[in-house]
């Protein structure tokens, strides 16, 4: 809990960049956290617009399910009485359009695609296969300049 009101800082940053940072690397999306704990715990695209998160394995594993957790600004103040309304129907940080690909048999294969997403948690099941890498390609958000993914979990 903050000791000062953060409402004026929503969707803005009071930080400055000073060299390289490990704050938003792909490893943050597989670290086991789904909320900011000890700093950012999400992947953030380096460039504005589209971006992709790629996770490689040292040796192939069998996968048949991918679970994604997207950023929907869990810090936004909302209540169940509908007294506070945001100026948008969908959180701008939420990923809208994306697809999931796996590298199997030496080639990338699309296993899931979503357009118009409105959910924080998404589960995609597909025919299990031996996979050496997985990537999530974000084509659009609901208004944020850079795509963000909080967590990627892959299961057999």
C-alpha cells in the first residue's frame, strides 16, 4: 500500500531511464509472480506497437497447453458499487490481439489466435507435441503504447 496517492500517476511514469535494466525481461513472465512483488514482474515490449515474447528450451518438452496472464492494471481503483467509472470500458494495458506459436519439428506452428481479447487470464489447449520454443506475438493492445505480459505458463 502506498503512503501517497498514486491516482495522478496512472498510465504515466515518474521514473527516468539510466542505462540498461532487467526490469521487464522475458524471464519476468516466467518467474512465478502474477503481481508486482519486489519490482515489476512482467514482460514489457521494448518498442511501441507490436511485440513478441519468445521462450526457448535447452531440450524439447511436450506441450499441449499455454496459459497467459495479461496486464489489466490491477492497481486501478475499482469498486463493486459502480460509483467510480474509468474513462474506458476495457483497461488500455490489456492485450487485445495476439497469437501463440510453438517451434516443433524445426518449424514455427501457430497453436492459438485471439482477436478482441477482454480477459486477463487466457488458456489455450492444443494437440500435445514436442516443442523447443514458444512465442507469443502481440499485434495490438486496448490502448497502451507497449504490450505487456504478466505470466506465461506451458503444460503438457
